[in-house]
C-alpha cells in the first residue's frame, strides 16, 4: 500500500491512508486478530471520510477494498464518487461458491478492481463468471497473486505490476 500511495501522490493525487483499529492493535502488540465485523469496519472508514472535505475516491487492499466498495455501492457517504480495490476478496480461498459480490452486482459508483489473474480470492476465470455491474471495471495483472505479485517464471516483476497499477489507477481516477 505504501508503494501505491506514494506512486499515486507522484501522479498528483491526494492520498489519505489509515489503519483499521484491529490492524493498529496487531501492529502494536503483535497479536494476530481477525477483522472486526463489517459494520464496525465501515463505521471506522466513515469516521475517516468525515474528516476529509469534498468529493472522494476511496479504496483499499483486500478487505479494506471490500469495505470501500460496500460504502461506495451503498451510498453510505454521498461524497464518494469512485472506488479502487486492490486484490479484491471475491471469495475465501478454495471456496468460490461463497462470493462477496452482491453489492458489486448493483453498484452505480465507478469502481476499478486491480486483480492478479491467479489471486486465490478470485482468479480471472472465477470473476469472469460473475455478473458484475457495468460500473465495475477490471484491471487484470498477468500471473499476479493476491498481492499482485507474479511468479519469477512469468518474466514480469512485482515492480512492473506496481507501475502498471499506479499508472492505470491514476489515469482512471483523473477520468472520473
């Protein structure tokens, strides 16, 4: 996230980052904790948004992107005009039947999802079978995993994917 945030800032976009409470506690005491319930996470996200003026594009990595996309789709904050998700958790690994896509089927908020083609939370083959809303656009990163990192044998580097993601996200956000 640091590389993406810094890259977007270099592209002229204002970036605000935050940690969910459970993640901050984990960083401080080192104890692994499961995420809090979605309603608590969304409330924490909204509290951050309330401190920022003007129209917003929101996003996040994995579960943070899921929370951002739920806020964007449900209109919880009417200042949200776009959403970016990195490594979206379409389903738990190994359980493609347990989708987390209901809100992505109906959203009208422009949403860009940057996803590795071999992400265990949703491969390209998995996601192409979903009925996502027209507002949802996909950026597929060849051979990328959940962190968008390709295998060495692919001939693509993680830095290549980071640069491609930053450029695509910046261009897409500026077009919104």
